[in-house]
């Protein structure tokens, strides 16, 4: 993607980096340089001049010292540069390229040097792993790179195989293969940073698109603490095991060039037929045109970049969808690390009496005055997500079946059809299920017998995996695509306005009169549609949700 070159060309300053949601681990800095950074931040907070914070060279130095969380510098020898705080760090070490790691999206700092939301969502302090990097602008970061088309399969494309059709959050026309590389690059940057007609980003903040389907369907960044309690993985529940999901991230989401291996091409074809073939053909041509695959070098000799331990896996298998798997011991070590990462502490200021009332509302059935949340969500936050861990899409979005557009019949390979809905007020809510859903996992395990009392054919295959309802205190956008947040002027007497709005039947206004008419995503409210509003009860439910934390 040529991120360092893009940062140089864009003259990205440290303040601008913080405004993108990037954070700095102060413990990674060379001590003298750390002192300069801290002094400049303190000067800025005191209203004094702080020229270093507006100097693009300082941004590159922060990256060179490995202090920008999740942005990993490599030298010309292909090895990771030592941290600035490492005794082996040298001023002679120069950045040849950078990569990104899990920490980019799943780590923050304690804000001990500069708190988040002081000059931007980013912060400076001691790194804390497992927390979602709220307000991280992945789209703008990718757009700042020299070659955003390096991520072509994850961008919103205009498909020749579908007569120019495109799928995404709104009115973006899709990146057009008939245009020059320069024009397509401009389109990629527009997609990554611009808004749709509703004022929502095509590629929202706090989101990452991990599905190589050419559809604009970035999903909200999930936290990665207490991963022992959550499963299945991916918003659509496509991966039963965390290590398999992490391998997908390593070998595809962080290195999509694996899609151009023979098994990677097979995966795209099985998932999306002619559209998958088109993605592979376009992607290879794009990598050659942008120099990622050097002139005169065969594709298979240039890519993929991530080194796999195993390449003997069948295409599409959970263990390695593109046939590739990194070291299993390292995957197991990563599991062990994220399993034990603690949930964030519960925020101060919650009312114990309201929390107790909210718990009863959460647990009780509607007939008993509750919201019946426990019918779907795990009642004990210290316990793993429970039975029926994937909820069907037509239950979560009632309009789904009203106007379904089938794009590809995959019954010959045991998968659900590639399809989307055109119905209801928020059809983009279902975009992540268009190509990749849990049928891939269920087809692979078709002979495993009963699971939770259901055969594979009886289990839900198109829907969303239940989230862990813990660590909600920092969130102000909800659902897998971050599409629900408190609108401007919405000021409930609640501890979290967006969570209150998610639970408020007013979210259906002004068209819905009865519970049968609900069409908003996740249309489960307290009180129910048509009942006398109970803002105090809803606030109690919000306070309980904010209090949930595992022992």
C-alpha cells in the first residue's frame, strides 16, 4: 500500500494522525525523544507553541520507533525495526516499508500523556491491548497510502460481471475497471473517505472491511478481550474457532495477495462465481500496474507476502480458506493472550438501584414487565455465548425477505445463494451476509451430527453472531455496522444516549404503529412499540448493560 510514501506525500502531522484515531505508545519511544514528545504535548495543552506536533517528520519518527500502535516498521533486510526504547535501536535504522498488526484496531492507550478526544480520538500513553480503537479512521488511513488499490478486493467495486452493479452503503458508484489506474486510485480514496446521501461514511470510522468480496460492507471493530467467552467469529459466524479466524486475518485480510494463489482464486470462484473470477483478474492487473508485482516477474514469484507454515489445506477450509496457515503454535499463543486480556473496568457513576432494576428488565419476559433480552443474550457476563449463537437475519431485520435479489445460486457446492435485500429502510444492514455467511462453515462440517440439538441443515446459516455484551462503556455506535447512534438533539436522561436510542421504540418513528410493523435493524425495544414510554426503565436497562463485566 506504500503507507510511508503516502504519509510523506500527504505531510501527515502527529496532530493529524491523532485525529485519525492513531495512538502512540509512549513506552516504545527512545527516552530522550520521549521527553521531547511529552514536553511538546504539555506545551500544546498549556496553549503554547508546539511545532513538533505539526511536523510530518515527527510522524515518521514515531513510526520508525514503533510507537504508533499497530503500524509496524521494517528495514531493508525485511526485519522489524527495534523499538525506540530497545537498547539496540539505532539512528541508522531506516524504514523500508510498514505493515499493520492486530493492535491497530484492537489496542488503545491509558491516555496518561494525552487523553483520547483531547485533540482527536487518538491518545498517548501506555498501550492497553484488547480494547476496540474507537473512532479509528481506517478508511482515511488507507486513503493516505500511496497505493490504496493494493486493497482492491476489500473496496467497493463496479462489477462488469453484473452489468455494472455495485453494492455498498448508499450512492457510491463503485470503482470502475474501465478507468485508468490513476482514476481508480482517486475513486478508491473517495470511497474510503466520503459520505453517502444520508451523511454516513461509505467506509465508516471504527470499522474495517475483512471480506474480500468487492462489496462496501465494513463492520464495526470488535473488542478482543476475554476471547474465551466469544464464538463464533466474524460478524456472520463463519468461523467456529478463534485460531481459524485469526489465520484468515493474517493470510487474507492483512495480505489479500493470497487471493491470487491457485487456491485463493478457487475460493473466490466458489464464493462468488464469475464475480470472484473478476475480482481476481482485476486485482492481479492492478498489482502489476502499481508495481506491487514487478514488471517481468511472475505473479507466483512475487506474492503472497505472509509466510505460511502449511499450504496443503483445501481451498475454502476454515483452517485456511486460501489453503495457507501460519504457525499453529503462534496462533495458539495469540489465543492464550487475548483470552486473558481483561474487560475494561466499569465506569464510575452508575446507580446501583438502577443497575438492579435494569438486570431484572434484562432477565424478565415481556409478560413480567421485562425486555426479555436474556432470550437471546447471555445472562451471565462471565459465561461464554450460549446456544443458537447465530440469530437469523429475518429475525434481526424483518424486511429482509420482502425483496431479495439473488445474484448467484451456490447450491451445487452446498452453500446458500449469494443474495441481498432491497427492502426496508436499512438494506445495507445485511451487506456483510451477501457472499460470506455461516453456510461455508456448516457445509464443511456437514457430517458432524447434532450441535445444540440441531442438525447442520437445521441450524441458522444466514444471520449474525451474538456479541458479548461487556465493555460497552466506550461505545456510542451500535450493531455490527455501527449504524445506530443517538441523532443530534437526542438527549435522554441516560448514561449512554446511543444505547438508549438503540432500545427506544422511537427509533421506528414516525411510520410504525404496532410491533408487527417493526422494520428497523434489531427492532427490540423497551418498552415495546405502542406501550406507554418508560424512559426511567430504559435508563435502568442501559445502566445494567454498562455494568456487565466478567469475573
